[in-house]
């Protein structure tokens, strides 16, 4: 499911489950519509529209809901949904018009106003009018301080505005409302506060923010990496190394994230010999780690030890034959060694034995990968969904 569909589903759930049906009937029955009109064709258009929406036939849903809206101009819910669908289809101006139209109606209840404002806020957000979206969402929250959807939308916009502190405050409000915390997001936001503080030259505040992020969710790499960067920048080389090494030790699968930093710092400090010990340690903990082998092979090549480099690279190919980075390193090594036929043969054998996806295809429906084209996906059972999977090439123009 892509993010557009997810957005649509959120809207669908929010409105269908929350207000739409109940509201429509209250409107149709209670607001003085003639009975024959409310029970007739207009509600059929409405129900059909919702059905089409649920099966994601958006254009037909818009047609039906437009007809329902025309025949039942009093029904706020239909207009809100219709506006949301038009927004999802990219017709943002029309969505804004419809939602503003609802807001101009006399006699709206407080929660109708809040919902209409929320929809309008989403329109503004989608249109890129972030300030108007912010103002509108704040209006929603003034009416409904515990509107979780408005709070999470507000966080997204505050992130786009890089108002990390404010996003943290909103996240705290959201957690109070839902009773659920979001430690990853909280940690990432603290990390961003830290980066912003580094850029502003406030090291103490930055360090505090990174440490807070680590305290909240220590498995996330960025705050560890950034705190190390800060220490290095302050000339505290040993503290930087300790920070990175402890992260790598606690998260062996992500140890490679510190390779380049640690390597550069130790190269400057003329202590590169310690890197081999480090890479060997990573391989010992995770024997399939191809990145440590690749990095160590690069070191060996630089140290003019092509035999050791080649051996490490063959192990790396074996553990991940689909990483182009490894093959590039092999080709460099082979060229440097003068194209020895025996090594080339060893390499070819290793690739032929290890690589499954020689000619990779991927299912567009479920991302199932296969070697060669299939006409029916064995994973999601859809027909004609496979496309060739290609590595992106660099555009030199
Ligand atoms: Zn599939």
C-alpha cells in the first residue's frame, strides 16, 4: 500500500467510522429534509459512493457522492468526504472551496466545525500552504484539544517547518490523548534538536539533546553518531570513539554505520592498525557481515596485500552476492593484480554459486522478488505484476 492509499484509508476510517453515517442519518431525518427525499435515491448514491470508496474506485465514488451532495445539500458529511477525495485526486482548489463552503454555513455544530477545519487544514497542507495549515489545525485544536488526528497532522507540519521543539511538545500532547508513546519519533525529534543546536553553536544543548534521544531509544543510530561527531569536533577524539564503539557493540547489525567515521578519525590520529581488530571483532559477532569484510579488504588493498583483500572479498561475495559495492571492489582488485586468470575463475565460480537474483524481477503488487519473469505472483497471486528490477544509473547530463 503506498502512502496515498494509506492517507485515503485514514480518511475513510476517520469519517466512515466516526461521523459520516450517523451524521448523515441525523441530518437526513432531523434537519427538516422531506422524508421521501432523504430515503430515496440520494442515500443510495451516498451508500454506493462509500462502497466505491472502500474498493478504491475513487473516480466513480466522486461521481456518486457528488450526486448525493446535490440532492442532499444539507449533509455536511458528504461534502467533507467529497472534498477529501478531490484533494486526494489532486484537485486541491476544489477541495478548499468545498471545505470553506461548509465552514460558511450557518448553524454548524462545534464538532462539525472542527471536522471541516481539519479537512481544510489537510487541503492547505497538501497544497504546500504550511502556515495556513498550521493556523487551521490550531483552530481545530482550540475547538477540540484532544483531536488526535489534528495533533499528528500538526506534528508533521512542524517537522516540515523544522520546529523540532514544538513538534516534541505536540507529540507529548498526542501521547497524553492516546495514552501511547512513540519513543522512536521522540528520539528522532530530540536528535534533530541536537543537530539544530550544533548548527547554532550551542554544544552543551546539543549534547543534552543527543543524550536524551539515546536515553529514550538507544537502538537508533543517529544520536550516537551525532554525539560522536560533536565530540570529535570538540577535539575529544577518545570520547567520539567510545561513543561509536559502544553503539556498534550494542547493535552489531548496524556496526557498519560507524565504519567510515571511526576509520577517518583513526586515520587522522595515525592509529589505523586498530581498525583491523575492530573489523575482525564485527565479523566474529556476525559471521555473515559482508560490510566489515569489504572495509577490511579495502584496507588490505591499501596496505598492498592483495591476496588477503581477495580472500575477504570472496567471503563478502559469498555472504551478499547482490551488493554491487563488493563486485566493484573485486574488479579493482583483479585489475590491480594484473588480471590473474586463476583469481578471475575463483570469483566467477563464487558468483555463480552464490547469486540467486541473476536476472531480478519484482512484483509491483507485493514486492516479492524472483529470478526471471513470472506471470502470476506466487506470493500475492496477482497476474502480470512483475517488472524488471534495475539498479539506478547515474545521470551524467
Ligand atoms: Zn505479488
